[in-house]
C-alpha cells in the first residue's frame, strides 16, 4: 500500500504543478504591445485551472474512500513517516484515512518545495541562462530575493509551526499522545522543525550519486547534466578543503554521501534517547 500511496502522491503533485503552470503561460496574460500579445491561442477560452484542482481533490478523496473500504478488510494501518516519528492511521475509521490522504500529499508537496528551496540557496549565483534554474526561480519568484540565511531557517520555522497546529488534532484522534504542557509541545515543535531538514537527504544523495556516475561514464552533454554537475559542485563546496582527491579519482562525492547518511541517522535516533521528555 505504501508504493500505491507514493505513486498517487506523484500523480497529485503533477496535478498541482499543472495548476500552477497555467499562470506561467506567456499567452494567458499578454498585451498587444508585446510580441506574445499579437499571438492568438488555439483555444480562445484558455486552459481552465480549476480542472486540475478538481482532479486533485477527487484523487485525494477517492483514495481515502479506497483505503477506508479495502484497508479495514485487511486490518491494515496507514503510516506516515516524518523522519523521526512514524504516524499510524487506522484505515477502518472514515476520518483517519481522509486525514492520512491529505497529510500524505501535504508531506509530498512540502518535500518538493524544500528541494526547490535548497536548490535556490545552493545555486543562488547561477544565472538565468540555465533553463532549470530559471524554471525554479519562476516557481519561487516571491522567495528568490530573500537572503540565503533566511531561506535556510524557513524549514525549521515551517516544520515547527505546522506541528504546533496539527498536534492537538492528532492527539484528539489518538494518533499521538497528548502533551503534558505547552512547553513540551514547543519542544516537540522544535524537534519537528529540525526534522524538516531530513527531506534534503534524498536530494543531496541523489545529486551526488548522479554526479559521481556522470564523472566516470559519459552520458552526453545536455543542460540537465550541466545543471546537475554544477549543483553537485556547489553542494560539495564546504568540503573542498578535505584532501580526498587521489590522482584523477575524487572521493569527495562519496564523503558527502556518507556524511549526509551519518547526520540523518544520528538525528533520527534523538526521539528514542529523549522519549521521556518528548514522547511521540
């Protein structure tokens, strides 16, 4: 069921991105004073953005009904991995599969935007001549002018505030234990805010692995590989002082991957060590 949920989340993400992409169409809002304004669309009515949102809502509601209808027959539970804690939702009660469906997509959407945020910080000096960086800045145009250090603390703030908002609801549904005080809730929020950075693990490891592959296997000269290699070099910039290059062999990407896994594994064990103070 986890694989099916992952695939459906990717489909839901495509609906979301298609809904956003309509507003980036240069022919949607044009004036006759521009060259694009003199062009006529094949479809005068233009794309209807609401169709993508309607499809997204139907998908999320439909899979919740499917989980409720078929999950109860197998006495299965739905799990939501938040990096340092796994939330379990019973599938035989209607409210819980619906909440799981919404939160599962919200988590996928959050990870996607966290990836864009990291690329925005790492490639801040990459010019708009790079097509992939330019596309990223189109999606993040309202956040792009912000200083890098402000962008870096956004995951902590967003993760912490979202947990403060969701924890009372989850506790009322007996999905997580109730907190003993507001101070404990704040401590949990701080831990969940820090856990938001774990979403970068998959992007960093993926970029470094592909960069390592492309370093020794020629895969063509395309804008994608140029962007990926540039991103990998920027990610490894803090480790450039390490003497990990022997002849023509560079072990820096391997060290970066190992360091990411070590940091993520160490942090994921924190709740077990401090369970009596921060019970999840």
